């Protein structure tokens, strides 16, 4: 799960984060996320925990030390830096969802999309498009196809919906080239 350490400017963002956390927990799907207790990150984690879910956080020392780290998770991994965080989150995850967020959220989801394009993993990548938040980014992906910087089949890596249940259904059925797999960071 990639999402903002802020709650954003609309109540719909926090509501969606809470709904996603509850939805995943109620279906027995664990949450792997950035380990924060604030913003949408905290809302997802708290809702999943309240619904009896398994929540794993991965946070760099510098952020945990600033007391941003969530202390009530099922499991917390404190790592040295952001690179280790992203690699561990990818290793622990079976798929990736981006909720609204800023630069970090955008960078993290685009990185795992790129890893999929390069066949470093075969895990679904989805955007939960709350209140149209991701519309400009999705349009940019479409523009990259039109301008021939992105192949149409690679544009298909990006799954989008404004309903978490529909998005997860799309993600569950998206398995390119057979079984989903992750090539561990040690193998790269």
C-alpha cells in the first residue's frame, strides 16, 4: 500500500483509506505499508487493525525516530533507508495499491510499475482513484502511449478503479505470463 503521510484536503481520501484497510482485513488480506501512524498511512493501518487484520510496516530509522512510526502494528521493520524500505515492501507484497499521496507515493508506485515492465516482478499494480485524484497521472500514462514512449501492453500494467472491490478483482485476475512471482532483490 502506497499512500500519503498527510490526509490531504478532502475527507473522501481519509474515508477511502479507512475503507481499504477494513476491506482488506475483512477478506484476510494483509497490509504492507510504509509504517507511519499519520495521514492516510495511519488511517489504512488503524482500520485494518481494528478489523482484525495483519499489518506490516516498513519504515526508515530517520522517520521512526521522529515519532512517525506506528507502534501498534502486527509487525514493524525498521530499515536503514528508503531504498531498503522499498525493496522490503516489494518482497513482502503480493500486489501494490496507490491511494492519494504526494511525491513519495507517486515515486513508489511508478517504481514498482517500472519493475513490472522490466519483468523484475509479476505482481499487479493498481491506483484507487479516489475522487478522481489520479486522473492527471492516468492521462499522463495515456499520453506516453500516444507519443510512443510507452507501449500499449505496458500501459496495461496499470490498473485503475474508484471502487476498492472492483480494483482488487482486476488485480486478482491480472497475471501476465503465468504465475505471479517476485525476483528478490538478491537476484537482481
